[in-house]
C-alpha cells in the first residue's frame, strides 16, 4: 500500500531534489540519520502494509511525478500537544510516469496496482523537457 500527497510549495522535481539534498546535509552535519521526515496530521490505519514496501507518491503541478520510499511511520506529538504522523523516507527521489491527479487535502491511500510506474531512463516521460512544455504535453495526454 502507498500514500499520495500534494507536494505543497514545490514546483518541480528538481526543486524537491535540491531541498532533500540540503536537508540530508543539514542532518549529516548534526549527526542525525540521512532520512527525510514529513509530518502530517492523520496517522494511516494501514501502517503495516505501508511499511512493507510502500512509497509516498508526490503530486507536483497537478500530476504524480515522483515517489519516495517509506521507511517507517512514527507517532509524534507537536509542541501544541496535537498527535501527528511522521513519515520517515529514504532521501532518494524516484521519478515516475506522470499521472494526472486533482487537488485534495492531506494524503490518500494509493493501491499498488494504481501507482504509476517508475521511469527507467533519461528522456522517458519528458523530464528533460522544460516544465511548461512537459505540463502542456501531460495536459494533452502524451503520458
């Protein structure tokens, strides 16, 4: 089982990759594990299924464009006393075939059979194209 979530504040896969590189460098400098942690309000009830090989699929500019392998889901409590879910992920960003996705709040489950396939090589899926051209081609149904 996977999760899918909007990648708020990120306009490209490259921007997400840069942020992750910076975050891993920051964590390395203070002796923390080089993982990415994303905190969200709701805790998935399908924890075991997700931790058994699930990924977080990121929606960027209206389509699923990449994923991050989930290492674990941890219960955390914020300074405000509200319980949340920390999604701990591997730092690598794995590009996927673009898959249109309408806006939504929070995260949603994504069944493995509904998940877009990973891209295997450069140029596949148009990631070497300018973002605006790639978005237009997706809109027209090229992928």
